[in-house]
C-alpha cells in the first residue's frame, strides 16, 4: 500500500514524488512514457522569474523568483545564467517618435520593477543601454535601436531537472515506473479512490497498485486521467512551438517582437539556439502534436527581424508542447494566468483523488511542496517539513572542477564541462566507469560531447531504457547533426547494455530517427535538406533500416516496465480482462 | 585531391558540371567518343559519402519477411521501378534501359574493376548493412562485393575492434544470424573482436584515422586477427570498411595470406572511407583519360562580359555560351578567377541537396540555370515542404525526390516541357523522382544516367555516335529547334 501514487513524470509529478518521498511517505510514480517526455521537456528550459507575468500575475513572478533561488542551490550544476537584452527599436532610430521614446521609458520602468525580485534568484539588476552599448554587447542586433535594457535569467536542462527529481525520489524510497500507462482508477466504498491499474507498454501486462491518495499530475493529459476517476478537469491548453537552430547566434537572450506585437526570444542553449515561442489555444490530441507552416514562419520572421544573423543559420527542428493552463474563458492566451491550481476531488465524489494543473517549470518545487501539504491535509496527517529546497538534487553536492576532471581522466575539457553540466558530482562516477571499461571512453555524440560511458551510466542508473530516453538524459542526437552521426553507435551500446533483441535494436534506432524526422520535416530548407539526404542515405539507404521487421511506434518501449522495487508494491495483478490475479513476470526476463 | 584552378577561358566539346559518380561517368563516356571534356566541380559531394555499394534498383518483391525478394535480375528490377513509378528517371528512360548492362560494364571497365557488378542480367548482391540488415545492391567497390552473403555458406566472422565502437561485432553477428534466418541463407555468423586498437585514446579514432593506422602496418592487423580467431575458423571475414584510405587490395591480400581466409569489407555508414576511395578512383581515372578537372563554380552569365541585354545561356552555332565560372581555390590554393566557358554541350551532374544541384531558397531552385524543380508532376513554387513529406520516416517523401525532369535524351525540361537548350543534359541525383535512400537507385542511377548523358553530350557536340544508336531512334537533340531564350520562365 502506497501513501501516495503520482501519475505523470513531468516536472510536477517528479517534483511531488521527490517531496513526498523525502517526507518519508511511501510513494509510487507512474509515467506512460519517460520523464519529461511531454510538456516538461518541450519548453524554453528557463528557471526564469516570469518577467512576462509581471503584468498579469505579480504573485507568480514573486514565487518564481524565490524558487529560482532555491533551485540554484539544489542543482547548481544544472543552471546557467542567460543575460537577456530587450532591444527597443524605432522606425528611424535617429529620430525616435514620442511613442517610441515613451516605450523605451516604459520598458526601463517595467524591468526596473522586475529588479525588485532579482535578489531572490541572484539575478543582476537591469541596465538601460544606449544603442552603441547594445551593439557592442551583441553585434548581431539589427541596427535600428534607440536603446536596450538588459535583464538577467537562468536556464536549465528541463529533461535533467525531471530526471534528477525522479532519481532523488527513488533514492528516498519511491518506486518509479516508466512506460506504464494508467488504464483505470480503482474505487472503493463511497467512491474512494484506492489505487490504479497500469499497463506495461512493452508487454501489455496489467498490474494494480494500491494507494491512499492518487495524485494526478498529468499536465495536458490531466483531463484524461481525471476522466478515469469519473471527474471532470478542465484546462485551457495552449500550444507553444519552438525552433532550434544549429548554432548560438547571440551571446545574450534577445527579446524579439513578432508580427502581432507579442514578445518572442532567441536564446542560446547548449550548442544551439532556441527561438520561441508561440501561444495558441489548442484543441487537439496532446499525443499528436504537429507544427504548422505559419507557426514556423511567425517565429522565424520575428527572430530574423531582430537578429539578422539568424537568417544564415540552419533550422534543425521545430517542436511543440502544451501548456496545461488553468481554465478561464474570454481571455487572450498571453493574458491567461500561469498560476497553478490543486483540486481535491472529494467534492466531486472521488475522495483520495487530487489533481494539480497550471503553473510554470520555474516554480515546480514550491508547487510540489503545496501539493504534498495538501495530501497531508486530505489524509489528516501531521505536517512533516518539506526539505526539497535545502537538500541538493543528485549530483548537486560538491560539483567538480572541469579542468581537474579532464586532467584526471584524460578527457577534453569541453567534454568534462558538458559532463559536469549534466551530472554534477556524478560526472566523477561516469569517468570512473570509463576508466574501468575503456570501451566506454569513445565519444558517441560529437555535437554535444556525449561519451559512451555517459549513455551506459544513464541506462544503469538513470532509468534510461529507450534510445529516446538517452536523448532526453544526455542531449544525444539533439545537436546540429540530429543523430546522423551518433544514433547507430548509441543504439548498439543500448542493445548490448540492455541485452536487446536484434529486432528491438532496429526498432530503437528507427524510432529515434523517426522522432528526429518529425521535428525536421516542418523546417526543411537550405542545408537542412542536405542533412536529410545524408541521414536517410545512411539509415534507410546503406543501413536498410526501413526493411527491418518491426512495427514502429514511438511510445512502446523495448523492454518491460516493471522493475523489482515496483514489483513489491504491486499488491495484486489482474489480467487485462480482469478475471484472475496472477504473478507479474520479472523485468527483462526475456533477455536472461 | 586532383584538380586545378582555372587559369584561362574554357573551350571544350563537353563541359560537365559536377565531379561525383554521375559527372565522372558522363565525362568518361563523352571522352570515349572522342570529345574534349572538362569537369568543373566545387567540392566532393555525395559520392564521397556513399557507402561503397552501387544500387541500381531494389528487388520489387523484397520486404521484411522476404528480404531477398523475388531474386529478380537487376535490369528487371529497374524495369519494374520504371513501370510502377512514372515520375522516376527510369520511367523517362524506359526505352533505353536495354543500355543498362553496357553502362555497368563501362563503369567496371573505367574503374579498372574497382567497381564491380554481377551483371545486369543477374540478381542483386545481398550485403550486410552497417545495422546488420540485408541490403540488396547491384554492385559496389570490389572489397565490398567480396562480402556478398549470397556467395558464402558456412560461418562468417563479423569483425570489430574490442575497444572501438565502429562495429559492435556481437550485435552485428546476432543481426547477421537473424538476417540469414529470414532470408533462408545457409549462414552462421560469429563475432570476432580483435585488439588492434588498444592504445590510449584509440576509442576516439574516426574511420579515416583507423584506415591510416592499418595502412601504416597491415601486418599488425593480421596478427591481431590471428589472435582473435576462434578455433573453429570461419569461411569468410567481414571487416569494418576501414582497411585502407586509398586501396584496400594490398591489405586484403595480406589478411588472406596471413589468415588463409577470404576477407571483405562491410558497407560504410556516414564518414565513409569507401566513398572517399571511390571518389579518388574516379578522379584518378579522369586524369588518366585526359579530362581536365577544375575546381570552380559555374554560373549562367548575363551574356558576354556582363552584357545584361543578352539572355542567359544560349546556343550560337555549335556552342553553348553565356556560362562562366569562378575558380574556387582548391586545397593547394590557386587564385580564384572568372572566365567564360564555351562548350558544344553541357552536362549537369550537380547532385541533389548535398551536392547543391537543388537548393531551397524560398522555393526549390536549380542554382545554375534556374531550371524548374519538380516534385512529382508539379514545379515547386515555394510550397512548404512539410506538406510535401509524409509523417512516417520510412514512407515515400515526395519533397526529397525533388529535381529536374528530363526527356528520353536527358534534356532537362522547362515548365512547358520545352528545352532550355538541346545542348544541355542532366544526370544523377539532380534528377527528379528519385530519393536514393528510399527508392533504392543510387550510384547505379548515377552510372546509368551519367553514361547516357555523356554519350548524348558527345553527340550534341557533333561527335560520332557510331555503334550507339538503338532501335532507330535519334539520340541527338534535333527534335526541338534551338531555343535562344528560356521560354515561359
């Protein structure tokens, strides 16, 4: 019997699982794909203070800034400073109109207000710059400025943030189940929610887990999860599209104005830059997100207008996510509150069932804290203190020095630096692994400096089970070559490590290339077409991968979801028809 | 890298633009007919990245369950492709597919056997792909063709290096066994992991660096393999495609002499050592044949010496003029320059997206002559390619088949199906209707269309076509009047 079952492996679900496990509650986290496979992995990757929300939700800004400060303390390796420029332009910069001058003044005041919250997140105060100063800082800016204002934000790898939270939960005793879809919610007397039945996506096996509270952290899927309990949860989902380009075009994050006057930005991120984002009401299926021509053009136009250098870059991919925004009517998308909401469904006739929606990546921790407080209230338990803002996430304690690590293990310094960025202190464990197994010293991904040992470490210790999971854990196949150079070797490593069948090896490889293609095809242009010709030539031409006998399906994993720890938590197994209980098979049985 | 910067105006019978497989065989075919030929190319392109196989056409019955398909002959397979895919270049050239055997022979002969084909009347070879899947192909570099799975029975050794990830021998052997089982081949594969790459940092070596190591000391590889061989010795060894940077034959001989086992190379993926070898072999052959290989970029000028009143490329008498080239600095750094070109005929062999023969700049373009680029039976007007592709990676992707449409004499067509010039020809990947990865017509298509384009160009330049004309058809470009302007553009 679990105290808490959390559904959803995004930043909310993993954050709640960590918080609950650290307070000593017996916790199970269930995710139908992988950590951060949905919205939590499809955002700008910013632990920002929410400057955009200052207009509508000053409270959200304040919370976000305070919590951003905590996240820096618990995951110092995972954050990077992003200085931003807000350029202020004029039709004729030599003679700005009154409106243009007023706008400049308004931006200075606005960002000046934001400065009040900056100390909470160790942010630097804003500075009003002359055009010459702005050009000196960021030579790629279009030459039509009457000034610019700097402000300060933090970036993060959201995939690693979620993984780190999940792993921390596990270290504190929680059980994790990925590639396990909740198919029903078990009800008892008075409609009380007693547990869930999940389906192992690899085997089709169904298992029941009992819990005192079932927490729905399904993000865009929250309404569907709630429906399993017969409860209606309403969202105002917003689709956000980003583009990734093949290089860092600017030193600063640059705010750009889109055709409709909305602010979008160009953001240096790892070895690439991100252009984002759109915000449009979304009525479709969150499992089938496709990017449209107008979304790409909208972002591209805005970016090129402010940073002409973007026009010389290659768009690698377009990607989309869904904001699980709290339902409100008669408001524009941008004006929607980024506040979160926690619903105790007792009043809906489903006691023991709780849903959280809304909120921002940046304030996930405080939201998780509130969520667990709510669980304690519902169960009428004495309050235990939240420690998630004080205890470092895995790897966050004593981050090593890149130069020393490089020297000590014979790595190049950039490789050591990337390794430490992603893993913090755990980078040392990865280097030790490479020392013990020299085969794992090979650099698999040259775009993002991923060595074989890092992939194997993710498989052994980070619940990395599919090639697509390794992509999320390590940025494999996320750089300029989009997997062309690294996918085959990475799949071979996974196959050996996880003892995959030949068919599953081909499927893993194909599915990674399919996911890459999904993002590439929306932005086929210029050199991107050459990249496709090469990539297809290797995998479908020389590799004959399309002739492999498998049914491609993105969400089906190559091997069983149920691990030993979680096995113990399964109190009762039911066959799909619900007739008889039976023992579940052991994980990876087919491979042993 | 062979080639010179241009230092004078070019006047030749046949100008070939593009130095990959299509351009090289076009040049060699025209040269064999007695034409003076120059090849202008900007850089190495897709041929140097190719796997070492030379695909002509896939077996139409090949699928996951029956990987060897109907074991149809190569030419039958090509005819099949032509009949089921009216947009494919083979469909436009349907009446000339009888020349496919001659084209493949020509390629073999010209490369001194480096490119080897079973013959167009024989079935495809079955190679082991780098991902361990059966890959059907008409031929390829001889070191690779030696690994044809149809030609062995018994045990094959899948060779890898124990500390280098270029080939995971265990995975490859497992995959080969699976492939053999599905194909019903009497084969068993065993993994062989040798210790050739054991020095500190060796796991970081790229394929060309491994090839250099082997060139330096092939005997050390022989020794390493001897130690790694199982007692039950395999009948053939399949090695990673890194046996030599230039010519693997001496290494293969050393291996076979030292181990007593026939050896072959696997197909390459990505950074392809065999691809570079093929490119270099073609260039060496061009040089031998007296064909000038020039580094440069060809462009259509606005008439002579910048006279903007003249329309672009046009035919005057026996020559095509109005094209110029900028010399690009080759690796040895010859000064860039700009010269007019006069040619009796021009062959476009500029490749697709990698080669730069087709580029998207707002719309899909052919950058030299601004010929219309077709997707299916439509000229692209700047459509969003997201709409011209399928969601599923392995489904046909019309946008990636974009290119030039040709008539049966390989003249690229204008929008109204007229010709820009009867002296202009196109071949290879620049042609529409073929996605080499998905359609299974790669270097083989380049050879076939390059060969035909070379013959046509030589004919258009006024040289003899004795012994070439088949079925009473006229291969020369006289069926349309010389068009001084590009109508309808």
